[in-house]
C-alpha cells in the first residue's frame, strides 16, 4: 500500500471505536476534574482548560483502544489492517487529541498557541504509546 492509502486506512480504522461510550467516559472524567477544580476555589475561565484536556484524552483513549479490541466490525479488511499496524492506527486519534487539546488550552486557558501545542504533545504521545502497546499485545497474542 502507498503512504496515502496507509493514512486513509488509519483514519478509517479510527472509526471502528465505540465513540458513544468514549464520549460518556470523557464527559464523566471532565466533569470530575471540573468538580475537583471547583472545590479548590480557583474560579476563572482558565479552570476549564484542564478538565477539557482530561475529557479529550479519555475520549480518544477509550475510543481508540475500544476500536483496537472490538471484534464485531463488518469490514474484515479494515480490522486486519488495524491489527497488523497498531502504531499507525493510533496516529489519527493522537493527532485529533493534539489539535483539540491545543485549541482548548488556547481558548479556555492562558496558554499561547505555541505553548498549548507543546502542552498537548505529552498527552498525544502517551495516547500513542498506550494504544500502540495494546495493539501490539493483541497482535502478538493473535499470532501465538
């Protein structure tokens, strides 16, 4: 497959996840983080940036890992590609997290655009690592 076809397959594989469940988990985590921030008494618009980042991280984590572990997909070729390329299939979610978290940090927080980008690199890298390891373990167990 060409590089372009691999990118398209990665984006298509990202749609396999349980995104409604992921939205629920992200909302619960974000609301919990907001509640904790509200208890501390630091009231400002920037207190929304942290909980938004947590909500986005868990949204993409649950959606992407759930897509890796899901067995009830109708497109077997897409599932096979995602199983064979666990690290590449993690990249669209990490890119989405990077962009959306950076925007949340700029709009809701005090960060500049460059600062928000660098703040968002770590969660995106952690997401790639978790999803890649889960996919690699699934791939290794499937071959054994």
